[in-house]
């Protein structure tokens, strides 16, 4: 009878150890956690594989092949490496944009936040995997029985192994996964929004440097024209054909032209410093950007909802709301019980005296839950309601700003296009006037001051043309950003 009982005990122990081993193998066989069916309403329990699309969307900057390269880009060596020197190099906008995306710390921060959110999904998925714990201990143990006055001194040894597997939690873990997934999606859209914002700021800085360089060149031409007029008026004054007041008047104009050149050079230095702050590059030789497809910059002012549907900042707000609602659902299910399968096995020898090695094992289904939380769940839910309301207000605020940006960009491009022909005609007429006045001045029918006025008008017209040209470029890139194509257009330039 004793041998039969011992055989049954051995079989039970083998069954427990076998079950524990099975849990270990199933948990370690794959690096990818597979969701078991723990809730009949969850995606994992549905036979239709298309049901997974409830949370699967096309994400920007999510490419399996790019994940490996991001690891090296985010390494300490890469972060601490100095940016390459751009002195003496001719750079176009696409090269500067690519370098900025790789090295700008603000973009690096939001990229790391997206990686953190992705890891958060894996953390939540761990709830579906089995857990396995073990313990082992050995050491001397001395016992004394006061009734029998028996004393023992033995080497005690014991070990145990425990395994558990979640079976059913009424959809709480599924809600947690939806919550973490929505946070990741929101972060990825915020990454694209931040990248576009940095790119646009870099483009504006790039254009500022180019514009000021052209303005400086125009100012130098104007300065040299004033110097030539000063030379002429000085010769006439030395010959007695001009007064000191005439010379002084020309000197005032010359000093004004020189001061303007100095101010423009100072502005360009500031623009170059801002450019270096954004890109880490020296703007020594920048190429003027090429033409942008009219289709990429076309704006439909009346289609605000269409722009909101593809704007990464607006999409980030929408997914923030989704994540908060998923958090509410998780909180709602938090008080529901959990059903799990638990298995344990224990080996002991010389416990509380001298005794032989013995083993025990258990296999149980357990249910656990919370009966009362002191109002914590209701308070957290009120907090989530307030946060959802805040995000909705932020969405409205961003929508108003989006509408204003669309209207401003459309107005600038429309006005600049209307002015373009007028400015070109004004420059052509001013050049003709300067040439004519030069001939008439040499013939003695025009004064040096009339020639000076004509030169000032030509300078002002060329300066306005440069300003108008770069206003159109800025508005065009802003329009491309509003259309959601800034990275593709710039990097493909």
C-alpha cells in the first residue's frame, strides 16, 4: 500500500514538473509574445485576422530595416562625435536637411521617446507570458525539543519552483495594450510633427542666409555706385564746379550705403549663427533651392478638415484621446478579478529535525480581485476626463492655428505673384533710367543728384525683388509642410 502511494506521488510530481517545464519552453521559444485568448471581445480571440486593423495604421518613420540603423545612430559614440566641417563645401538643401535630421538633438529626443513608447507595448505584453520563480537554500539547522529533551544538528536543504499563467482578466490587459499602442502611435506622429517643424525652421534659416547674401551683394553694388559719384563730385568740387554742400550731400548718401552694408553683414552673421545652431554646419556656400512642383504647394483654403486629417500634430492629439480612453477602459476593468493557473513544486530535507528528502507539488486555478479601493478608481477616472478635455481644447487651438497658417501662406503666395511682374518692370525701368541719366549727366543735362536718385530707386527695386522672391519660397515650403510632404520634397530635392 505504501509503495502504491509513493508511485502516485511520484507521478503527480512528474506531472507538476512537466507542466512547469512546458510553461518555460512556451515562454522562451520565441522572442515575440503571442497574445492568448483571455477575452472573447479581444482582437486575439477573433477568427477574422482583419479585425486587428482596429489599431493598425500606417505609421511614419516605422520601418523594420531602419530600426537597426537607429541603434547605431543613438549610440554614445555617435552622440559624442563632432559634426563634420562644412567649410569650403557647397551644400544644397537636401544635404543640409538629411544632416539635420540625423544630428539635431531635438529630433533625437523625440525619436528616443518613440522608441520608449514602442518598448512600453512590449512591457504590457509581458502580462500574457508565463512567469517562473525558483528558490534554493541550504545550511546548518539545530533543533531542541523541551518535552523529549532531544536535540538535533542537521544540514537543512530545501528548494522550490513556482510557475503561473494568466488565463482570464476580463479584457484588462487587452485595454492596457491598446493604451500603450495608442501612446506609441501618438508619439510617432509627434515625432513627424517635430521633425517637420525643425525642418521648416532650418529651411527658413537656410533661406535667410541666402537672402541676406544677395542683399549684401546688391548693397555692395549700390555702395560702389555711391563711391563713383563721390569721385565725380569731388573732381568737380576741386575744379570749382561743385560746392562743399554738394560734396557733403553725396558723402551722406555714401555713408548711408556703407552703414546699410554693415547692418546687412551683421544680420547675416546672426542668421549664420542660427543656422549653425540648428544644423551644426557652417553656411559658407549654400545653393539656391530648385523649383517646387506646383501640385506639392497647392493650398485649398476651404478644406481645413482635409488638412487636419493628414497633419501629424493633429493626428497626435487624436491618438492622445484614444490612449486616454483606452486608459479609462483599463481603469474600469481594473477592479474585475483575474483567473490564473499556478503550479509549484518543493523539495525538502532535514527540516525541523532529521528527516529524509521529501517532495510536494500543487497545481491550482486561482481567482483574485479587489473588493474596495477607497474611491481611487473614481478619482483617477475624473482625472482622465479632465485630461481628455484638455487635449480636445489643444486640438481646437491647433486647428485654429492650422487654418491661419493656410490662409497666411496662400495670401503671401498670391500677393507675391501679383507683385512679381510689377517689380520686374520697375527694375527694367530703373535700369533704363540710370543708363539714360548717366548719358545725360555726361552731356551736362542732368545733375549728379538726379543720377543718385535714379540709382537709389534701382537699388530699392532690386532689394524688394529679393525680399519678394524669398517670401514666396518661405510660403511655398510652409504650404508643402501643410500638405504633409515637407520631408519627401526636401530630401528629394
